C-alpha cells in the first residue's frame, strides 16, 4: 500500500537550528526537507492523528550560535490524537511521548528557566490550545477551546486554564518567550510569562480591543510592540502594551492624553493603523532586528513594512494566497506557505525564491463550477500520473508512486489574480490509456449573460511523462453548449466529445505526412457529427478494441460504428440521466452511472442489448479495469441531496461484471468529491503486470493498493518512497570559503592513477596572500572543522 497527497500547508513549518532542514507537517507525519535541494530527507511517523504543530527545541536563553547549538536536532510535535512527541529529527526517532488526551490545535514552547538547588535550569513548558470534545458542537455558547500548560519534563498539566474560547485558537509567542498571545474575535489576549524562576501563578494578562474580528498577531523581538491583522485587511500596531500591568511597579497608565488610537482603558501607549490588503490578513512577522514587518494574505503578495515610517515594498507573483511565514534562526532563509500546497524557500533579505516544495494541488472553488460538483481527474494509466486542474488555469501532473510533482501545464494563457472573481475554469481533463494524447475543456463564464466561451484543446505527448504541447484549439466545439465528456479511441488517433446541446462529434488527427516533424504539428478535425432524437448527450466511451462507440442520450444508451458514424443499437432506458459510461475491459459488458435523485449503477450486456444487473446506490465515481471483467465503484453512505457534510465517508466496492455480488469492499473517508482509477503496477514474478487501484479523496489525499489483497485503507508507512539522503556538511577549504567552481579541462589528459597525498593541507592554502585572512583566524577555523568531521579509524 502506498499513501500520499498530504497537505504541506495545514500548519506552520519550522527550520532546524542551522537552517539546513525544514520540518513540514504533512498529515499524520512530519516531512523533513533539505533547504538546499528541497528534497525529502526523512519522515517522523508516530502520531495517530493529523500533526498540527512542530516546534524545534530553542537554544537556551542568551546562548550564542555555537556549532553545538546549531547541530541541535530535537523537536516537539503535537497532533489531533492528543499526544505530544519529542523527536530526534535527524535520526527520525521518537524519544518520549506526553499524553494530553484532547486534540491539540496549536503549541508553543518558550524559553523558560526554573531555579533548582540554587542553579537556573532550562525547563521545557508547552503552552497548548486544545479542543474540549466533551462539550456540544452545535451549541453557540459552548467554550470548546482551552489553553493549557504542560510540564514536558514531568509530562503533566500545570496550574489552571489560561483561557477558554469558543474554538481552539492559534497561540503566538514572542522570540524571547516572554509574551504569548491569541487573536480571539475582536480582542487580543496577551500573557506575560515569567521566563526566570517560572511559576504559573505569576502569569499576568491584558486585553487589547478592536472594532473588527482579528485574525493574526506578531510580537516585536525586542520592544513592547505587538501587531495584529483583521478581517478587513487592516494592520494595527500597539506600542508600549502592558506598561501598566506588566511593569514591576504597579503604576497606572496615563489617561486618554497621548494615547492615540487606543480604545478605552486598554493598556497601551498608542495604536497605529496601516491598510493595504483587500481582505483578511493571514500572517504577520517581524524581522529579527525589528525594523520591518512582513504581512501576507489573499493577494499572494508579501508586503514588507518599514516600522518607523510605514513605507512598504512588495514581493509579488507568488501565485496563490499566503498562509504562513517562518524564518530561520539566523534569518538568512525564510519560507512562505501558500494555499496551493506549495512552500517557497526565500533567500533573505531580498526574498529571492531559491526553491519550492510542491505537494499535490488542493481542491479549490473553481473546480466545482459548471452546475455539477463532480470533480473530474485525468489519470495516466501507463505512467501512473494524475492530472489535476488547478485554480490558476493549469494542470498539475503528479506522480502517485513517488508523491512528487512531475510538471505543471498552462492551459489558458491568462493572468491569474487570487483576489479576482472566478471567470474561467478547467471543466474536463481526459487522457488516452497510453498517455500519448490529452484533451482539455476550459470554460469562460459569461458576464451579465454575455461573452461565455467553451474551448476544446487537444495536446500531444512530449519527450517525457507529464510533458504535453498544444496541437489544436477548437472554440465552441458544440456551438454554445457545454461539453459533457471526452473519450479517446484505443490504438487510434480518434476522440469523441459529447454535448449537452444534443449531439456528439468524432474528431480525428490529420496526418498528411509520415515525417516526424509534420506529425508533431498535425491538427485535429471533425470527422462526423451524430445525435439521437435531439436529446442531450451526457456521456461517451469506446470499447477496448475501439470498434464500438457508446454514447448516452440522457437516459438511453446508443451504440455507434465510429468509422461510419452509423447507429448499430439502442439499449433500454435507465431511471434517470446517465452521467458516466465505461466498457468493462475486453468483456461484452458496459457499466453506467446515474447520479441524480434516483441513483443507479447498472451493468449492460452489449451482445444482446439487455441489462445484466443493477443496484440503486449513489456512486461518486467509478472505473473499469483495462483488461478483465472487474470494475470499482466509489459510493457515498447516503445521497448528497440529503444535506450531508462535505467530508462524507463512503466505500469502494469491487465487482465482477458478470455477478452482482461484490468481490471486495473497503471503507474510506472524505469520499465526497473523490475519484478512483486503475493504474499499472509492477511486473510480477509471472511476468504479468499487476493491476492496482488508486483512490483520491475529496482533500486530494490518495492511497494505492492491490484490490486482490485484503488490506485496510488506513494511512501507513510508504516503503516505496524515494527519500534522498542529506548532503554531507562541507569540511576543510569548503567550510571556510565555500565550494570552488568546477572548471572543465580543455586538453585531453591521459588517465593517471591517483594516489591520495599524505599531506592534503599543503595545497589547500595555496593562493595570493591578499586573499587569505590572517593565519591566526584561518588555522583555528580550519583545524576545528577537521576535528569535528574527521572519521575515526577502526584499529
């Protein structure tokens, strides 16, 4: 079993102390990526629920960035399973667990010291935001969110509840660990934590109020300044917060005089408002020196505010709304998480995009338009890829076995702005069984009932998997009617498109010459047009050998000769309009789906034009084996018209077309909006390809399994993942000056046996004297690097 497709942007990531690794929450695991290559290094597996927080253990207060501090490799993670786990993330080993017992939604671990036997010791305390599941969900006044303190050394709760809220809130800590805060409705709740000689009863709190709901906050690294963003896009800067209550003296704050922007008796000196974002602010983050404030939101732009003047500059064209912004310990590298499941690594301070970590594209609103909420994925059976339409008019090709993005194809040459209304979307993606051809349908929505456009595009396969180039563009292929289905004829350059307007068209690729150059530029043309009693054509499919074309005329199945466009047979009507047709492998059976208020899964015998059997069950999707008599159906537990939730559970049922008795079944989650398909597996010991089944749920998480084996569809370890080993740290000359450029020799040099020198240091320091630093600085750094990395010989 292989799993993948987890979200990389469900929670803020975290950098290792040396900035060489990035820890990303991905489902029930934490994926560790190299910041140099953006490749997966290892995974931390141990949670039974989704991971919601990862915190790298901070260095002790006042510690300098020594090599020992930078090599620290421990972190804490929290999850919805109610467990906190302490990890060695370099060795990918769990060290200890702390049971909380309630789902944890957020966690911070500030630097806290306690006095023990006359000496100050750094003691880890976790401030967590949990969900009290014992309280009713639907009750408006139920306080399900709680803030708690846990002593991670002793593994137990400390003191009382810090706060109770209607839902669990995200906790934000200052870089010093002295302040904690949450944005709760129209208030900021801020706590001052005694970082030295910590006692929970010494924690003090204040509230700062606003007129709109607040969404995020950030603390200044060295001054008493806190920033918050609201749902309208405004940013508020409170200066001198807590001067009255948090100061050692209990002096009261000045009354209204000189307290510009501060509401009522709030404990702050001034409050300044900035406004650039058009909608809610998703993140705020101060730079390490406190001179700048970073903000981001729906626009996909990082705004850099100068704190003293309010002037701003921008990092635009990130292509998707922003969620989180995190920087490394030395602030040399940062990362920003986007809603399209992509994490960009930025080189600071210029914010140059170095690399990106791309996951599978997440569901968006544009994918459920067109009068139907059935999301159509394209599956490349041969190359084991899934083609997913994206919000920015692209198609992402994702390798299901390696859990990596292969390529991204721009379908519509149009600028995408996340803040704009949806005016265009990709409604359909279809690939031939060998992956050599692809067809897409994009729809431009009319404005005030004018200007709508449907475009059919044919694509030819390029030099590698997931690489396609445009062959033919056909505007309004069925006049002003929408395209309901596209299917390719096996073994031929022929396709059929069906239309809600009452006809279907057979398309062929024109090959005027056999030269490879002209073949690549050959276009597609319409060979014939067919219809049946002017009924809407809702689905179409070719038989395995391509000799029969089946087209659904609403609730009637019509059979055609695709070469002559002749009607050869009609099968009896179904209870409701057919939305999916597919021939079952090389057999004589045809499977149809009806997905209306009267759902039905029906198997037809094409040889005698009769019904084989039928079930009145609602099917979200179905797929047929390319060879054999098997097909699979993804069903929902109840009809979606009954007002069920979007994350509805369902079942995958495997049938043999000859019998109505299921061969096997599996329970699945998030079946609403999901899809299934058969993919080619590896060659077995009998030199026969195994047939695997892939299930993609409504959140685009997927699982690949062998339907002939009895397996529970749960998230499990993927033993086939290709994890890249971390690159070794540079030593010697490279540790001081960096790698030398590689120069290619212009002369052919004869092969000479290489004998390593016993004195490698004699050539390392060769160079101009004005380039080398003083010997006192050079030798200490060089020798220390050798002492750290030199292997010990076994005697």
